C-alpha cells in the first residue's frame, strides 16, 4: 500500500493533510512533504516504516560506531546516499539509513565494499550529523580533490610565485570552490558566529564558534594538502590581494544561503605555519532588532528606554567582542527610528543595513576615520548619531563635542563594567568635567548560553557548589544542563544577555568631575540600586534560563560587604 494511504488508514494524518502534502511535495517523497508541513514528525513515520518493513529503528546517539569498519567504505557513496556503516553483526554490516526505499544506494555500497548489509532506520538529521562528525565537512569533496590531483595532475601551490594566474586558477577549481562552499554552508546551518581556519605544523584545523564557545569541526586529514588553495579562494571571494602573504588583510563576502543573505567578514593574518583565517558570519535573516528580544529585565528596559528619549547626551554600551553590543545599539536605533528624526551612523564595518538610517563606512586608509567622519556629518543636521566604537582620544573628543552641540550620541567602548567607563574616557584625554556633563548612561553587557529547553534538569541545590554571592535564601532546586540531540549534547541552545545599567545622576557627575576611582563610583552605584552583571546573571539562573556554571564563567564575582 502507498505510504500516504497507509498513514491515513492508521489515523496518523487526515485525507485533507495528505492532499495538501501531495499538492506541495514536488520532488520530495510524500512522507518528507508531510513532515515539512508539520502534520507529523519524522520519528513517527520512521517507527511506522520500521513496523512495515521489519527494520529496526535506532537512536544513533546511543551507538558506538566501528571507525575501522567505516574506513573500508567509499566516502563519496556514504555522502551521496546518506548511508552510514555502524558495526558487524552475524556476518552482516549494520548500516543506518533514513530511507528504507533507497535500494540503489544499498546495492551500490554492498557492491563496492563486498559486505552484506543489514539496514536499520534512524532520523535523517541525526544521520547527517554523525556522517559529518565522523568523516568531516567536505569529506566527499576531498575524495574528488585527491582523485583529480592524481589523475589530472592539478597542483595546488602552497607558496606564492610570480605566476599569479596559475595560483588563482588552482583556487578556482570546481572542487576547491565546492569545498569552501561546504565549509560556509555548514557554518550557516549550525548558526555559527565565527569560523576559524588555522594552519598547523602538520595539517590544519577548522573551528566553529557556537553560542560563544569554540568547537573543533572534524575534517578529513587530506584537506591540509589544499590549505593554500582554500585561503586563496577565500581571498578571491573577499576581493583581497591573492599575492600578498606577508601582511594582514580584511575583506567581506556577501552570500545567499538557502534564500538567506549572509555577510561574512574575513580577516587573514600571516602566522608561523601559514595564513590564519577568521570569518565572522552575520546572518541577516536571524537578526531581529527588537529591544524586547534582547533579553533585558523590565527594570533595566524601563530605564534604558527613558535614556533613549533624551534630546542630547552620550549613551555607551560596553563589553568585549561578541557580547551583543551592536545588536543592542541597532535595536535602540530601531526603537527611536522615525521619519521626523535624522539618524546617521559611522561604522567599521557596516554590519547590517537599516532602512531610514544613513550609514557611513569608515575608510582609515584614505583618512576617513571615526573622528573625521563625525566632524563632517554634524553638518548634515542629524538628531541622533551612532559611532561604531570609541577607539582613541580623538574619537572620544569628537563624540563629546557632538553631544555638547545638541545631539544624542550612541557608541561602544571596551571596558569590563559600567563604572570603569568614566575612568577609561578620562584616560583617553577627555576632561573629567566634560565626561561628567555628557555621559547620560552606560550599559555593560555579556551573553550567557541558554539552557536547552528539551533536556535541562532540575538539580537540588545541596548537590551544587554555590558561590558566596549567590542570592540568599537559596532555592531548593535550580536547572542544570544535561545534553540531548536537539542541542548536540551541549546542554545549551542559543544565548541571552545579562546587563549592568548605570544611569548618571548628580552624585556620579560630581564623583566623575573629581576624578574619583571606578571603585568609588561602583560602590555608590550599588548603594543607589544598580544591578551588576553578576546579579543579572543570578536572576537568569533563578528563572531557569541559564546555569550556575555559565554565570561563573562569564561574570566576575561581586564583593560581599
């Protein structure tokens, strides 16, 4: 019986749902179309197919795969047919598939390997992840590269020479292009923020930053032979000088992946064993510039929104790289964006393009610096100005002057907490009284990983080592990570902000004008009710959003008086 009708007869889907799926299935199987519509889960279908075909249904997470056995099968066939050899059993090789009707792939793998195969069913997403984990990103492409190199004599140069055309030609080989594309597509699929491609003495290493943590991405060892071609391909895509290997270079790639626009900021730096590449991925489709989505608690949100209503002054967002400063600032601009307000930004680089806002790209090589651009744009009659980052005294002075002339100025600064921002600006050469009279508010922030909602587990508080500054009285339980297939066994999925907002008042202005230390300013702010990064993190732990270990990892302990 046809699978769709079988599901209807068993009451798993309705006739109307089956009809809709058939109208939209295209080249997909009917079960895939039903899963895509969300009317039934892949798990339910596979269990039904397991009963119908008499095939065992397994969870790959619980299986120990025989890696030595896996090496006896051609990588290209495993990738092409999504079939994964697992282990030997009673003279057969047990092989995982998500499609019991894939007889062609099973026959091909049996023929080329010489083994008798016993198929078992598993989820397609789990199967794809394990194949990538075991064989590495681009494993099938590496096979093609090795074959072409041996059969066609294509040489991919490791050292630069005068024949730049030949070097570019090697990097533009279809298989190299495919390999680089696979690296980027896998990174986008995993929602990676950064990709690190690092040369080593014996090979290369690829690492993806997921939810703020770097993880090694498995790759075939043969990929190291093509490292030079990979870097050259990335240079070509970034419009960089492919002949220059001695100096750092920065570029940008614009991609469209699965219909989504992705900006890739590329940084290439020469290192001991070759050029290191770091790519920051900015997935525009995933970004939502909404203050409600940033994760501010209601008390912080209320004060921050009042700061946005000020006619002039400086509002600073501080924190290390990757702490979500840009997202907060873009969300703030989106909050106040209005046809009656002229907003101009000066950025390096422009990360996201926003309608209704004039954005300027800094070009330091031709003299267009933050400070220089800021002095010029004040003649364009702006109401609100965003400076991407205050990096030096000149930019700080320009921001102060913009504020004094009646503009609301937003910017970022690299400091560890909000109170130390005052002393940082003074150290840059700004007069203390000017800092005191212009800085209206400072928002320090960090990102902590959110616990996976599918597997987080309530843990009795007595089983944990509790820091001394954790709020008392202690709760009976808090949530801790466990790990499941949904979060790739990390226990975490996504990130959320923790915040420390310092609003300037007359006492803080006086302390700043007197050049008091950041410790004194911090002590006063705490007495006035400021919530620290640490206490903001504890609130998220108490709410079951993040774990104790995450807050300890990201924030510094508060001093208990």
